C-alpha cells in the first residue's frame, strides 16, 4: 500500500503566484496586462512561474507521445470539449500527428492500475512555455490529473486565451481522497452520480464511497437475494448493469468505487424482504424517518452468515475495488438486548456486551470478505482489541480515533471534520487535517493515515439539491487531501473556490443554477429579488437541528426555503469583511461605508417586499418571521451606521434594545438562521462605544468588540 | 381515423375567467382576496366558474374509481410529486380508499389505445367544488390530460393552497399535436428526451416526431445493418433498448413516438457505412456542415430497396407507432443528374424528371412500409399525382400545401409556421392556424387536416441549449393545436406562458436556468449583471442567417452569446408596451416614464460596464459592437425622453442623426440583433414631432409613428 509522502513535498513557490513582470513582458501586444492570478484547486505540490504565455487558439491541438489507450484519449476528448465550451473555439477533434508542433503533448508511460487502487501513481509534471505545454506522467491516471490542472490554468485577456508559463510538479499528499454519497436515504439517479464523478475528477478526488444500503432503502440489485432490492427500495435501485456503468465511468476518470453495505445496524430495508435475518421477529417496513433505528441483523445465527456470504460474495464479484465497507456504526443493540436467544448465545460464548458481540460479528464478516478477496473497512465502532490489523478504520467522530487506530497499527481514513451534511462552511472543513500539526503520531505511525472522505449523508438531499450540498465546499476538502499541509490560506481558498465552483457548472452540476430555480418555484414568480436577498444571508441550521426544528419524512418534498438556501453564505462573509474594514477605519468610518449602507437598504426593502410574496406562496409562510426580522436587523444596522458616521455615540439603552432585537432575530425560523447577526452586533456595540473606539487602535477595539459580539454565527474568518 | 371536431366545440366562457364575487365569498377568512386568474395552457374547450374553493392541504389524497392500471397510477404519482414539490406539503403516498372523502377522485372507463394512436380519446371533464375535485375520462390518456389541468389550477394565498371552483369539459381540436426533435444534427442524451416528453405532456402534446437520421448523424442502432450506427454516428446513437425506453416513457404520458428516417436525401451518414447505396461512388464521411447536401440513395437499383426493406422492417418492429416518416425533403437530385446509370434508368422507364424519380422511389418505399404494417408520412415534396391517398403530407413550406393536399383528399399536418428553430416569437407561431379563418377548405376537406408539429431542427442546439429553443414557445403552439380556434388573445397567452414556463422547471427543463449558467461561463464570473442586461434585449438573428453570419460546424461548441441569448425577448416586449403607453400619454408624457428612464439608464451603464468584462473574456470579443451600441441606443432613448418630458421638440437634424445611429445599431453582430430598435425609433420620431403629436389623438399619431419607425424587429404586438 502506498503510504503518505507529505513530508517529502516541497513547495517551491507559495500558491499566490504573482510574478507579474515576465507575464507582462510576454504579452503579445506589449500592453500592460494584469498579473495572472492562478486558480488552481487543489494547489499543486510544487510550481514555479516561467516566462511567456502559450496562446490558445482554434488551432490548439494535442499529441500523445509514448503510451496511449482509450481512457487517455477519452480524457483528452473531455478536456477538449470543456476547453472549446469555455473559449467558444472550434478545435480540431483529431489528435495531432506531429509532436513538435502540437500545442499540448501528453506523455505517459503506462496505463496504471487495471482496477483503480491505492497503489495508483497519480503524479504528473506540467510545463508550459510560449511554444508548447508538456504533460508527463507515469500513468494515464496521472495524465488525467494533469489535464485538469491544464484546464484550470486557462486565462483570458484582450489578446485572447492563454496559459501562463509555468512548471508544475504534482502528486497527492494522501492516496485516499473520497466522497461518500448516501443513496440509501434518498435515491439519486444515474446522471446525478455521473456528474458528481465528473466534479470529483475536476478536483482530483479518487474514491466514490457509495453508501448503498440504509434503514430507508436498499439500492442495489441482488440477483441471488432479490427481495433485498425489490422489497427494500420502493423500486429505486441500481441494476447490476448500472452499477457496472458507474464503475466504468469512475474508472475512466481514475476514481475507485467502494461500496458500503452498512451492517449489522442501519439494516431495516434488508429485513423487509428477509425478516428472518433480524434480531426481532418483524415484519419490517422501509423506514421513513431520520435518526438511529433499532433493527439489526442477528449476529448469533449461522443463517445470517450464510446469507451474508451469499450477498457479499455476489457484491464482491460486482464491485472490483479491493475494499468493501461494512459500516458498523450506530448499532445500539436494543434488539439484541431484548432477544433471549441472543442473550443466551452471549452467555454461552462469554461475550460480555453488545460491543463485543459486534466485534464477533465483524470477525465473521471479515472472514467472509477475505474469502471473497476483499479488504474490510468500517466505521470507527469496529475498532476492538480482536480486530485484525488489515481492517481499515473510518473515523467519523474525531481525528483522535484515527490517531488511536494508527498507533495501534491500523490504517485509517478521516471523515470527522468532513461531514458536509452538517452545513458548516468550507473554511471549517478546510482546516480539518487528517494529521494535524499537533499530532502525536510518529512519522511511521502517520503513514497509517491514508486520507479522508467528505460524507454526503442523504437525509435531506434530493436530485435537485444534492449538488449544492456537495459543491463547492467539497473542493476545499479535496484540496486538504491533495495539497501540501502548508496550504492553509482560507481567504485565497475562497477566492479560488468561487472560480472552481463556476467551472463545475460546465459538467452539468446544478449547485448554482438550481438555487434560482428553487426560489422561482417558491415565489411562484420570475421575480425572486427579495426572496433571493433573504436566502443569501440565511443558512440551514447546523448539525442535526433541521430534523428537530422542522421534521419531515424521507417521502417529503425537499423544495422548501431551507432546501433552496445554501451553507457557507458568501454574502455574509463579504458583509463581515466590510463591517470589519468599516470599523477599523475609525474615527473616519468611510471605508466600505456606502457598500454597507447599500446592502442594509437592500435588506430593509427586501424585508418589506417579502410580505406580499409570502401572501401568495403558502409554502413560504414558515419564513415570515425571517422576512420580518430581515427588515428589523437592516434598520438596526442602518441606525448604527448613522451613529458612527455622524460621530454621535448611541446610548447604552439604545444599544441594549438593539442587541435584544438582534438576539430575537438570531433565533432560527423555518430551520434557517441569519448568519450576519455577529457583524450587526459589532456595529451596534461600536455605535455605543464611539469614544472608546476612537481612543484605541483599530486592532485593539476590534478584538474587544468581537469578543462582545459573541461567538460568530457567520463563518469563522481565517 | 379521428377527425377534427373543432366546429362542435363550445366555449361556454371566454378564457379570462374573472368571476370574482363567488370566489371572494368563499374565502375562508372572509377577507377580500384578489380574483383568481387562471393559468391554464392550453385553454380548455369549455369551462365555467363555480362557487367555492377546494383547499389543498397535507391531507390531500386521491381515489381511483372504476378502471385503473399502472399507467394511471404512475401518472397520479407524478402529479402528487409535483403537487408536493410546489406546496412543500408531505402528502400521503398511498391512494385513498374512500371515494367520498378523497380530495380528488379519478374515474376512467378504460385504458385507451394499447399503442398510442390518432384514435385515442383524450377528452376529460373536471369539476372542482369546495368538497372535492372529480376527474372523469373515458380513457387513462384523457385522465392524464386532466391531471395536468388539475395541477395548473393550483393557486395560493394567505389562507393556503387551493383550487378554484370550476367545471371543465375538454378535448383537443386536433388529434395530431407534435414536437419534432432532430437528433441527427446534434445528438441529444436520453434525459433531454425524457424531460422534453414530460414537458410535452404538461401542455398536452401527443406526438414525439423523432428525426433520427440526417447527413450529420445516424442515431439508432440497427442490428441488421450495424454499419449505419457504428460508422454514421460518432458513437452517439440510441440502442434499441434505449429506443424502447423512450417509447415506454412516452406511452406512459400518452404520447406517440413516430420515427423519421429521411430518404432519399439527407442521407450522407447512411452512406458512410454503405456507400454502395449512394448515387455516387463515395467514399462518404459524416457531414459536419449545415445546409443541403448532395448525397442521395440510388432509387434505380434493386439493392437499395432490399436494403431499405431490411432496415425499415427492423425499425417497423422496433417502433410500434402506426406511422413511419420517410422525410423526402430537400433532395435536389444533383447526384442523380450526374449518374449515367440513373439517367439511363429514367429514360428507359420514361421518368421525366427528378421529382418523378423521387415519386417512383416513394411508391416503392410505400409498398415496403405497407408490407411492414406502417402508414407513410413524408414532407410535402412527396406530394405527386402518383402518391396513394393513404400517405400523409407534412407541410413545411406553407399552409397552402396542406390545403392543396386536403383538397386532393390527403391527410396532412402543418409545420410551416411552427419552425421554432427560426427564432421567431411565440406570438407568430401562436397565430399560425392549421385551418386559418380564411380557409377555402370545405368542412369535409378540413377533416383531412390532422394537426401540426413544432420542429426543433438541430443544427444549433446542444443538450445545454435545446430546452430554451423549444420552451416556452412550444407551449403556445400546443395551445394552438388543442384549444378552440377562437382562443387568440396574444397578451393573455404571454401572461399564461410565463407561468407555464416556470412550472416546466419542475420537470427538470433547463430553458431558464441554463441562461444564467451560460452567461456565467461567458463572463468567467459570478457577476453577470451587465451581460445579462445586454442578452435580455438581443435575439439570435432570424431564419437561417446565423450560419451565414457566424459559420460553425456540427462539432463547434454551442456556448457563445448567441447560444445563451434566447428568442422572444420578454424585456423587449415590455419595453415596447411601455413606450407605447408613454407616447399615448401625450402631452403629459408621465405614464411609465420612470420605468423607461430606469431601463434606459440600466442599459447605458451596462453598455459601459461591458468593456472590462469583454476584455477578460475573449469568447465575448465578438459582442463588443453590441456592447458599444447598447450604450449608444440607451443615450438616444434618454435624450428623446428628455425632449418629450420637457415639451422641447427636437430638430429634424437631431432626429435624423439619432435614426442613423439606430440604423447602425440595428445591424447584427455576433449573429445577434437588438429587438428594441423600433421602440427607440418611435421615441426619437416622437421627440421631433412633438407639436404634431400633441395635436392629434394618441391612436392616430401612434399609428403614424409606428409606420415611420418601420417594420418591427421586436415581436409583433397582438
């Protein structure tokens, strides 16, 4: 197994490449142009600017040198399509025959792994001069990674499209960089999976962790045990042909497909067709709620293992990946506690508790997987003294369990910190490191940390909304897992993320375009201005509060305002930055003042305009408190602004009254919460403390005010 | 064959249903609410408002009475999903068991035609009271039509969602209401076809005319003659399983799928694999250009008919529809003229010209189709004295040929007037009637007019843009073909079209959401404001000028500004209405003044802001003249506004200078043209003729100014 080589990476040049002089000098017209700012994501392991620029024109063409195969040609074809789409140039569709005159030369040595695996060499080097771009990689997969970098280098100016001169030497920090898609809670059609695989390839992710079974649905066809999918899926499952189609599609992009069949818990849907495998008599029906449920396979009966041998054997043949994920999480064993036969079995075998019983189960499953040629991976609950060392630990509750496993000699991957369903901003995920700076692992132990996976749990995603829950935030996680540990500039990450997010749309991703569509449906109108203003500064409540505050079932429509609203509000981030800049400009208070005022006036008028919109759209009734609060908080902000601008300190009474209003507005409604409250608190406090503010340094009072304004609901600043 | 019953239709109530009193009286809160304005499209044959309203709540449920089958249940399921999506209500997913308490009762008598056909009874009646909605139809297809009407009746206000009380008795005017999708020039993926079938069902269209072969591509798998698709399609073809999937998907929605294999011309792609069937020796390659090409099958050799017998026989078994379309258009016979064997054959048989030779070919094809149980339909060129009476004529050059065919006893359908690829506004298509008011056909002859088809020719559509070329305009054509001939209020059509267009988004249609996406890609930025302003008042040049002005190939990217821009600019339509209102308000000139000024200022600033956007995006360089002209025409408009508002007549010199500027700006660039020029001309002329305007009636001078402003580039006003 390939281990982590992060310590060997050398960042020749920090990311923000601003070597302007050579780029200017090479500008064909001789006119001064803005320095090229690169928008690479993930940031390569090492890169160096070179003089010159390579023009991209309608004569752009590609030559393949040395090894070639269908996968490489298809990858080049996709790159050409995207390049053409972006530049509106009609490019030659056949490969160049003369390596010397080709715009891009791709040179590979070999195909790479037949079945995508951890052993894949994904490295590549890319050199761009004013004559040619040259992509060199040991494997086709490395070349595919390099082609994505090539596309990200494209720039445009008055003189046309071009790539800046550059030398890149790149390879991943971790070999396991995944995205879990839970299709158990909500089925996702083939095209959703395909476009997400395309997006994954764009940011160099290499594992689709396909969470195929849940209490709420069993999503893969079993020819040997057909009641699994016929009775457990509402008819929403993937045929084996479709599974092969996804695997081939992923392989074409250098992506592994690892299936997960979550056992012994999370298995209600299995038991609809095969209740005799459960730990309680049944009958069972497909679960429609969200949460942790009791049904669990019976680990004490031989028929369970025979059943699983049949099923996992069939799946082992269907899925070529070396690993099979058996879940193993969140089984509370309540059915086990109540089953006398199970209790008798435990007594007889000397199994002291449910955790030990699950360890027994896991060992049996491990043998079955080994028999079928698979390595086992499971959620961190499977960690147990009896667990063999070739099992992989998937950490979801914290990096500590990953470190603990590594110290014990287990390989592991991290998902704690990458739970994108919790609605936290990209900045938080970005700074979660599988091997934090303060790690207690030795270099040798750290090699057990293989990487990580973003987890798209499926309780509240539909084909219309899933993209906006995955993207663009997952691109930040992809960078964490690929780029050197030292790449941690959050502001620069957000700058590049905006560019990459837009480029994802080329692949059909709907995270941006479905936002407007969902708002139009809700407003029952083309004119969504005020609703859009509201939606731009609220976010779905974090963690798992949505279900508590606004319960729905798996059969509910996911078309409410909470489904249109997105995590990681860019507007709130910009507003927070503007407020900070404005306050730091004391006692002048001119910086960003007009922007702030403009924004607050827009919120105020949107708040007022929303009433009639909501009147016409009963689906928006739940958002009425938000609409009212929108006007209120805007007025509060404007009043604070007036105090500050006129150097007229507000009274403490006024301040307290305003803070009370803001506290009230901070309460979620429709499971949505404003993420600009902290910034507004700052303005209010500042208005009341003008003398103090004017008599201290900006840094000092900003710190003080920030402390007073309380914990940020808005995304943490870098 | 079912003939047209338009003369028997009774419009009990004109469409704009504004019976406000009973609706108000039934408002549960007792508060006055706005009168319900219905958004039905197509308008039903007959309807009558009833008192009361039926609340739609989370307890909404459906009972099926009498006949039921999978198709009906699936249709109800789709309706429930859309109803839930729109209302954000968690609705029961199982059918109601008690007919008396169900919110909606669906009562059918029978399944309808096993294979969707012209004989289908699509009628239904729908009655909504404050207790229940009752949908009664002889067939499941009629019920499906009624379910679409049911969904379109949904309204919302402060008291929640509801359906207004109403009685509807509905059936189509014409039995053949189609949409041609040309997948020959550009292949369209399965999901594009499926979502367009969904959209067709929404507006009660019932024929997908699947144009499967062209010079530029052969798109269906032939197991018997595999070189057709393997060599003629670039790998972009539908497998026979996929064809069956589309047919089943369409049938589920009461839609026929009629294939077209265009012969003897338009057949280059056939000849790539089978050059021996051509009228010139070959070799042939897939055509990449747009236009009319020479390759044609050789109608003089028996092997051609053997080949076609094999192929059409295979397709006749694959496609269950009664009709097979053999194209037959635009064969200029140049290959025939140059082929001595063909010339000798004609001489020998006494065939006097190419038209007669094609008639000979058609008769041979007709026999083949008859042998395989199919009726023949072809483009109007097939009309010839020797053509048997059971062939159907598809008119594309004008309604005259349809009438001519009808007089001769041929059934026919109309596509002239419905060429949506020509980029004309919906208003024009809407007013094209298969049997115009001034028809010379007798009632008996008129029965030969079966209906019509919108034609989405595929030269310049991609999966990203095709929806915006088809929708929403095709909904207006669908209304023309379904609703009574007397339904011709263009303004009301546009009002309803906006609502229906938005509802189409529920089905995944991308006509609206891809607009912003394409603009973001072009601007290489999230901030597309100025570009969007420009795009909102330009339209692709009409008819087939695009290719002349901005040549591309079938392999070119369709991601330019012309591809983002859409026909039938709503902004231009509103601007024209505002200008007319403003001018009719002489001498006060107050009506809509601030709207006009606001709009013109926005254009002016967008025109100025576009420079830097274009600098960064070479793909937009071609649009620079448009950006410059945008500022110019806005300034002209503002200057005219100033003259009028201050009652300060402009000089004729000024007028002429401005008109020259407008003439200049009217010239297309990037194959796009401003569609607000006529309105601006009106303002300029008015400014110079203030005394005259102030001394005549609004109607008189508006007529005069309109004449002076020249033919409207903007959509014709009703």
